[in-house]
C-alpha cells in the first residue's frame, strides 16, 4: 500500500516554464478530474478529488 501524503497533484508554471507552485494531496482520496490549460485565473479549480473518509461503503 502506498502512502498518500505528499503525492504531487500538479503544479503551475510561469510564462517561461518555471514552476511557481506545486500542489500536493492533503488526505487519502480519489482524483475526479484535472484542469489543464495555457492560462488559469486566480481561484479557478485545478483539480477535484474526493476524500476516502467520506466515501459511501
């Protein structure tokens, strides 16, 4: 079993391809979708994931 903490979800880059920020998982969960594009506005969602602790069994 893999440890979920500190897994990279994605990152943002500046115009020159330099990494501005990395985004890591905060809890065990499942990724629903990723957003990719040439431009992202502040506050736009980049990824959505559901937490396993809230999953119906």
